[in-house]
C-alpha cells in the first residue's frame, strides 16, 4: 500500500532542532509543512490568562499543523521536545504535488480526516470534569506515563496544571500502596 505521507514528503529537506527550539511562532505566515522524522514537536497555544495548552504532540511520522497548509498564518507555535528532526516541505511544492496526483490528494484527505478524529478525542478528554477522568481517558487511548521531566507535557495534553496532575498521580500511588498493604495483611 502506498504511504502517502512518505511519498509527499520524500523530496523535502531534513532539518534538525535542539530541545526547546521553535520551528515556527503563532502569527507567522506558513511557508512549509513539517513531518517529524525523529523526536517530537509540540504544537502549543498560549491562552489569555497565561496558561499554555498543547494542541498536538507530533512524533515520528506525524505532520505538524496540517491545517496550516490552508491558512494565512499559524494559530499556534511549534516547539521541539527533545532533539528533533523533521522534513520541511515548502507549501508551493506540497500544493503542486497534491494537484498533480489524485491518489496522493485522496490519501491526504484521509490523513486530514484522521487528524480531525484525533482532535475531537482531545476535545472529549478536555471536556471531562476531573483530572482523574481526563487521565484515565488519555491512558485508555494507549498512552503511557512518561519519565521524569516530561509530566508537564502530559498535563498540557490533557488540559490540567502540572500540580493537579502530580496530585492525581500521588493519590493513585497512595491507593496502590494501600491496596498492596491490604493484600499483604490479608495473606
């Protein structure tokens, strides 16, 4: 089966960014589409009250900010999470590729449909009323908790503060320890 994204992005040059580097800023005019090869790119938006939310956590194989191909400016900023490399395909080349090949255009449309489904799932998670419910939904989608120093990414992904996430994880550890103690004393 044809890997549409691989075909579209194959001619794009590979770029590298260190951890924390910005690929683009909210308000910039899009000039390229990015497909992550290694590392991660976080698509983030700052809210008026100062909070920041993650709208996309793009890993290897993912396209960053697909809708920017049809926008006058980026609505978010993209930041490398860890050392990252991605192919940067100029929008003019992308549009020419899609116009030239109906099979690639259909594959791109299917990719966009999956991206919409993913965005709707994120909205569903963030509409849940408790940190517990949000974390449970996120974990049930196949995610695993990351190591030290990356919990803020999970908090941003599910739309809660770091502190609220840490409290929930502490509560879970406490419940797990209590269950283990009860099991041991019952034996």
